[in-house]
């Protein structure tokens, strides 16, 4: 489908080969959201404890606060999993629409290795943060998020290699 008068499609004019950068941004996003979720649950639990201890607050408010605190890990755990899956889908779809030359696969593979090393560091950072004594009890409530972050390297390898496969399998080989 041609969108511009000069015969250049939108696909070729505005897309750049950024699948590797997308994997790196995704890993940073996963780390940030995971740590923020654990600390958010800690803060929510502390606020709930104060609400439960306050005699001036109604029973309905205490029940609602307890319900939100109880359900928070389940919803955020599933939301994190959905974020990772949807990011992977976005990565695959965007890789499909990028035209690139197969000769750049070697360069992309080297850059992916660099991203994987950064991903290992991020997984270790998450593990160090959530194993702190005051945080570990809250982090244990997020089983899916913990699994993803503990296996972040494997998740990034699957995402990176699948996007590279889609990126270069779809390549037109320089044909306009």
C-alpha cells in the first residue's frame, strides 16, 4: 500500500531496525515495573496496617482496605505477566514491519549478546532488591513476576531471537 506521492510506502520511509533497542527498553521496563510493584505493595500494606489499627475508621473502610491489600498481588502479578506477553507481541509485530538487510544479522546478534549481558545484570539487581529482609515477604506474593525476573535472561533470549528471526525472515533482501 503506497501512502506517499513519491511511491515510497510508510513502511519503508519511517521504520528503522530497532528490535534490539526494543528488547533493551523492555528489560528496563520490566525491572522498573517489578521493583515499583513490590515497593508499592509494601507501602499499601503499611497503609492498610495503619487503617486497621485506627479506631476512628469505619468497619466498611477497613474491610475495603483489607480487600484491596489482599487482591493487589494477584492483580499486579497477572498484569505484569500480561505486560510481558503484550510487549513480546508488540516486538514481533513491529519486527515484521521493519525492512532490513540479512547481512546485518551478525551485527544484530552481537548487539543481542550485549543486551543479554545487561539483562543478566538486571535480573541480579532485582534479586538483590527483593531479597532484602524488609522486602522479601512482600516480593514472595508475586510468583509470576518473580519467575519472570529470575529467568529474565531466558525471557530476553526468547524475545530477542524470535524478533530477530521475524525481522530477518521477513526481509526483502534489499528489494524496493
